[in-house]
């Protein structure tokens, strides 16, 4: 899977978000449905953003605080 060893930094707006956990999305950090077409066996992480904020979204697949990066890629 094409994970990377650094997070995606995004300025989020309030609402429900679906973040890629399979590493295959062409719209990272958001899910584009690639997990279904490529049969990755992984599902996107649904996350409710309560207020506008800057977030570091994991793209290494190792975080314990999904979808937020916890530095596990280091």
C-alpha cells in the first residue's frame, strides 16, 4: 500500500469526514472508495470535526489515535 511516512496537514471545517486508512486513495487524506475497488479489506475512518481546526492526519497506518497522527511514523 502506498503509505507515506508523514502526515497530511489539513485545515478542516466542521462536519463528518471520511479519512483513508487503506493508503490507496487518490484524494488523500480523504477516502475516495479505493478500498472497495482494490479489495484492501480496510474501511475509511469516520470522524466528526466539531469546529474548524488544523489537523495532522495519519498516512503511515501506524497511529493509535486514528485519524490523527501520533508520531508513530518516526
